[in-house]
């Protein structure tokens, strides 16, 4: 395979990547100083400059998590470590030694994984297909789990300061790096689209309400944002106390215990906390952003409703069968009758009645799975769309496409399957196995449609003339399928049934 090296100059020093299959790639460029030692639980610092050339040919660490989630291939795992604040850049191939074209739109991808797991090195997030279509693709790591996505700042002491919203601060730092450096890679710093899936989609929506992120991105795409991941300061402090106790901290040595703990202990304690919160349902998932600090003054959806969020064009949507994935893997969602009844137990009886009535056949298994999927993802997408559309152009989709193999396996168009289209996975060996030849044509057609719209949106803020903006009362939704079409308020009864329901209000 023909490969040659390619270099770019950043504010910290020269980085060397490589060219393969028509694209240039740089892997694991540091965008911040390693948050290790005394910098653990501190806001990210700018990277330290280096002399000479830094080789960015391979992936370095992902954030600490359970090892089984770091698999990159058969028997191949990514190393983990707290020194994980890096990003990857993929660009179209240049003919000379530097970009030889007009600055391209930048697509900045934030991976999902429940704020608990994941890595920008995961093969599906490669991004070469998007870069070949004419963008500069950036994928980013951020601190996960207890080291970045649990707000432990309430345990802070003058000697051991702990910052809030660390993962969000990481993402803002990475976006500042893009603003300052992406020109050297042929990208347009004034035209950045942030996009992400699941927890990554939730991070995208949250960044829209972070005042210091103003001007760092021009468009946003939120694919299946998750619900119930934002806490207020009181809930966050309660969770931090429980977490410190699980680590063995006493009443007044929480901060020191956190600083001494091994990453492995932090990962295990968080697993224990999540296990417990599933049964206790104590008002919020233990991971995600906290509003009420200098970085995120208000709940993101509340900020959108008020018109205080960044008024950038937004695409937001969900998949037709979100909940089905969670009946098989990561059983974190209420997709069974006992779990749903526990979830709704504190709602007033009318709300419980209204919600269950919106799923005909409840408590049949399929109705439970649809309800669980809406609770976790549909409600977030509806709230974001309703709130943002009043102030800025908003486009809503539902992804219904599933090749027969996924339908036969009972997964259908479940959570994360739109990523197969976005990242052109149906063209790869893995993708062709999924389509088993008979669905190859329709899979490639849907993929081309999604990518063309994402690309058009990243250039102009409009994802195609035939995709109407989301406005009340019509509420048009673009449905991606074998025949892509527009439907108006397709699940009105489900959307309205959840209005006013919130775990946090319990």
C-alpha cells in the first residue's frame, strides 16, 4: 500500500501524518497538556510546545474505561491512560507539501458512549469517506467517566481544587485548537460543524448553551441525543458524595481520596454507582454536564427556549427503533414493564396514564421497547427541536433504514445505526456483510443521501432544498429510508404525552 508522510505546522510544533487511500491522516495530536498528576480534575491547560517533528501516525491512549470497550479489532485493544486529550485530523490528499485548495468546511465529531466509554480511534469513526467528499474531519477524545463526566467539584478544597464540567471544558479547548490551527490543514476555522451521536449528540446540544463556545462552530448536528443527563448543582453534589463514599472516602477527605485513587478504582467505583442508580432512579443519571457554573450557566434546553443558546443552524433526530439495542447490550434503559413502572412511579397518575396510553398494546414487549427508546432519546430530540426552532433554523429527521439482516436480527434501525450511513460503512467489508448483497444498493443510496445532506449542511447550513425547516404547527420530519420522504409530526401523540415529564423533577 503506497504511503508517504505529510506535515503541518501547529501553534505547538510540527506534526507529521501519513497519506493513504486518497486522504492525509494525523492521529493523536495533543490539544491540551496531559491532565495527570496535579492536573487531574483540573480544567485543561494549553499544550506544551515541542521541538522538532511530532510523529502522529498511530493512536495513543483513550480515556480510562472498562477494557472491553477499547477493542479496535480482533484481539486488539487501544491503550488507556489519563494522558488522553488528543484529536485526529483527516483531510483530502494534497498534491504538494501543503493544502492547495480553498479552505474546506470542518466537521468536528464527538463520539458517544454514555459519557462512560468510547474513543475517537474506534474504526467506524475513521472519517476518511467524509474527508474525500470535501471537508477536513476532526475527531476528539475527552475525559470520560469519573475523570471527566461526573461533577465532583462539590468535593473541592482550597488545597485540592476540582473543576466542574471537565469534559465540556476539554471539548471547548479542542474547538479552540481547531480555530487556531485548522487552517494549516486546509480547513476553514470560520466554518466548523460540530456533530456527535448519543452522549456525543448530547454534548453537541450542551455546547450550544456554553457562552465561551460562541463563534467556535457555525452549525451543529445532534444524532440521537440522550435525555436525563443534565444535573443541577444539588443533584451533582449528592452524586459526588455517593461516589466518594464508594471509593472509601471519609466525611472530609473526599478530594484527597480522589487524587490518590488509581484510574482503575475510579472506573470500578463508577460502575458500582451506576448499578445502584439504576435501582434507585435518584433524579438523574450519574454522568453528564451540570448547569449553574461559569461554563454552563443554565440547563441547555432552557437556554434554547429563552433564545440564550447559540443561534446556529441545527439538525437533530433519532432512529426508528432506538430502544432495541438496549434489550441486548448495555441494559441501561427501561425497556421492560417493571423498569418502566419504576420510572413512572413518582409521576402523577395522569402523566403515567397519558404516557403509557401513547404506546398501544403496553405492556407488550414492543410497546415497552418503543417507550424506553423515547424516554432515553426521543424526548431529548423533541425538546431540543421545539426549543431551538423558535430562534434558529432547525431540521429534524428520523432514520428508519435497516437492511434485512438488522431487521431479521430484531435490531432494526436501532440506536447508532445511522452512523453506518454517515461514515459510509456500507462500502466496507463489514458493511457488505450486513447487507448480504441483496440490500447493497439501497444501503449505498441511503448512505449517499445522508452524506450529501450532512455535507451540504456543513457548507451552507441548509441540508437540501427538499428538507423543510422544523416549525410548528406542521413540524416536518425527514424520514431516511429506502424511499426518503417528509412526514408531518409523525409521532404527535408520543411527543405530547411526555411534555412536562422529567426525572429531575421527582
